[in-house]
C-alpha cells in the first residue's frame, strides 16, 4: 500500500490550512471503520489511556488536550528530525512556529507549554549554551518513556484492526522505530492534519482541558453495559470522573451539559445515554487515527529497513 506521507513544501502546506483527511488514506479509513473489531480496539485503547492518565496527574498538563498533545508530538518530531536528518532540532522558536502555523494556539501559550515541559523535566538542553546560537533541547528519558508507552497502547489497539499494528509492536522497543515514527509525525503537524478532527462533533471535548479523557469515560461507561441495557443509559459520577481526570467537578459538569446540547448524549434524571451521533463520531475519529498510525508505522519500518541495507558491508 502506498504511503500517504509524501514530500511537500512546509510554507505551502501551512498556508493551505488544516486537513480533515490525509490524502491517500480514505480507503484504509473505510476498511478500519467497517472492521468488526473496531469497537473492541477503541475500548482497549480508551481503557489503557484513561488508566495511565488517572495514575499521574502531571501528565494531564503534558497531554491533557489537543494543544498540549500537539505540543508533545511537535517536540518529539523536531528532535527526531535532528537525529535522522541532521536538522536544526528542537528550539523554542521552531517549537512555537510549528504550533502557531495553523492558528491553533497563540505564541504565548506555545511558549508557556514549552517552559512547563522544560521545568518539569520532560525536556533537557543538548550540550552547553553557545552565545549567539539558539539553544537546542531534546526529550528527556522520562518523555521518551511516556511516548513509547503511549505508542505501545496505540499499536496494541491498532493490531486488532490492522496487521501494521502487529508489525509495529514487534519493533516498539527499538529506539530507531520511535525516532522514525516521531519524525513522520512532523509532516502531519506541518500540514495541519489532525486525525481526531475528522469528526468535528467531538470538538467540544478535544479542545478543552481533560475533555478527551472525559469523552473516553463516557464512551467506556456506554460500552461496559450489556448491549440490551445501553439504551437505558448509565450513571455517571461527576465527582469520580473529576478525580480521575484531575479537573474540577464544575468543568466535568459543563462538558456533560455541552455534550447533551450538541446531541452527543441524552440526560435523564438519573442516567446518561450515548447517542448514535457520539458513537459515529468516535468511530470516525478513531478509524482515521488508526489508519494514520498504520501508515506511519509502515513507513517507519520501511525506512529502518533501508537504513539497515545501507549499512551492510559492500554497499
């Protein structure tokens, strides 16, 4: 299968605006969307991500919403560019330029996220500072470990709907695979392609603090019911979810109210039920995410094979 990751000019890509579907992936997205194991794959991914996030509140500030998740992968990808392509690497200015290119955040917020990641030990300086030169940073061992852990969660779920997930899992402990995957993420970041944005209905969750995790908890509560009981709905403990997602009760309540107004859930006196609109949006966004991950995994594996061939004696 041809890769959707093609060469393009950074300036042209940024000016073109964000994309909802990566060119060349439509067929794979449709195949995953219709895969009988998709719901099971989504359930497994949501369980592992919510458990990880609940376990360490600090991670909410690194991966708590769309902007911070984008910042996380931008940092990883700029460092990978330095390691693979001998590029300039991760500097404050390049980090901010990537994150502000599509109007998704202000330069002030991008800079604040960078400083938070630096002060909490997720980013470290490369070498000594040289007067007149931009300081280059790299992900710390802690950040690389978090990235590898989350990538393993994603590939384990992907393996249920694509053989590319199985192939990636066989290489997940190889630092070259992690670096190669992160390097490929940069092209999507520059282009403006955001897999989860393929389902605009989820925007009320994705762009807000802890919103992605609150959406996951709602969806898991729905899936954990026997199929014949789902229409009747489930109880949703606001206090418990606030504690698990490290946000306030009022914030969770606001998101639940907004989701009801958007037609994603229905609220009764005691119970909440998920609507078909919510289910369809989750399926679309995760099918797009899985297809993107599969494409990147295949490309990273092929790049590793080419690099190994080039290093063989006599070549």
